[in-house]
C-alpha cells in the first residue's frame, strides 16, 4: 500500500545547534518586545466595539448589495461624523444576505455618565438609520431589522479590564502548574516565553491596526495554551535527558532535547497552520482577526518554545543533583 504519511519526509536524528544561536535569538526577541511596547504606548490598538462602545445594527436587504453599495454605506460614517463603519455581510443564501453594520461612537465632550452615553449611542443609531433608509427604503420596514445592540463605554471599559485580567491570570496559573510539575526555573522560563508571545501578538495588532476585540482576547488565551503545550513537550524531554545524561553539559542536553522533539513540533505547527489558513481564507470577515491572531501565535509560540523557554534554563540553571519530579 502506498504510504502518504508526511512523517517519513521529516528529518531524523537532527543536530541543529539551536542553543548556539541563543544570543542572536535573544537580541531579536528583545528588539521585537521593545518595538511592540513602543507601538502599543504610542499607536495603541484599534479597539473594536467590545472595548470602546458603539452600536451594532443588523438589517435585512431583499437583494444582495454590490461592492458599490457597501462602499456607499461605509462612507456614511465620516459624513455623519461617526468615524469609520465596520460592515460585515453574512450570507443566508445566494440571493438573501444580512447586512451587519457596526459603528463605534466616541465619547462626547458634552455627554458624560451612563444615561448620556446611552443617549449618544441612540442619536448615532438614529442618524445612521435615517441615512440608510434614504438609500434603501425597504429598511424602513421594522421586519427588516434583525437586531440592535448598544454597548456603552462603561461596559466596554469593564470588558477591557476583564480581558487583561484573564490573560494575566492565565500566565499566573501556568507558572504554578509548571512549578508544580517541574521546578521553579521551568515555570519561570515558560511564563517568560508566554509573555513574549502575548506581547508580540499585541504588537503585531498595533502595527497592522487590525480590530482588537473579545475574539482576539480568546485567540490570545488559545495561543497561551498552544505555546504552553509545545513548551511542556520540550521541557518533559529535557527532564528525561537530564536523568539520562547526568554528566553531559546542560547546553548539550537542551540542544539534544529540542532536536528530539523537533519532528513533533514541525508536524503540530504545520497541521495547525493548514487549518488556520483555511479558516482565514474561507471563514469570512468575522473570523479574519481571530484566524490571523492564531496564525501569528502558532509561529511565535513555536519560536519561543525553542529559542526562549529552553535557553532561559541555561541562564537560571537547574537542579541536577536532587531528585527530579
């Protein structure tokens, strides 16, 4: 029977000198982290509706809109002083589509407090509805309105805090888990690697100005889980080789362990990438941000498990005389 397994094409018994280039990788990582922090503090993120408040209005059109129609609707935002409108089309069939128009309303200088904030949202919604009805009179029919959601700036601020807290708590739980399973050096190395992945993901979103919403926070937490899984696999092999080669220099043990798990790392990363690329290409605009974050996260997660998490053990040292857990 013809063997189509991809495993047989992977190199065996590799001896790539990963540890020897650790200083180069360290410099690149530090530069990337500094650049990400600089972009975040100066340019910040393009926060979506979840984090800056706004209104989502979903309405039904009888005929599928053309690209020109979407451009005309999108242009209503600047004309009405509401900023850019994010438009998402969700196909129900070949002829019928749902137009989801997402717009964000910034804080009004003369409007403060929950009641006034809601009032600003309602004023923005009314103005955009009037403008769209002029283009598509059929929208005036209440049956064509599928849903209206208003998110105030106070609620969005709480979501921003809870999203940040979720990421921080995830990193703390990872530290405790790795510390319990291995040693504190392993736990610290894993947390540094995960923090590296999170910071670089935030940096690339700040650089590209892609919308940052709750789905991206979910992607970041997924990246933490993926990167942790990759790091634990390498760490487990390091622990085994520390028992097996007690007199071999630590740098050689680390390099041997990374090479031992290299084929597994490649297969996991490639197969995950295939699924994510398909999700990005055919998943529609609503999944682009999540898929992009995951693709970037798989890349930096694989990098950090090799060039960040493992070399840190060389700096911190590990207990090679006492019993291994």
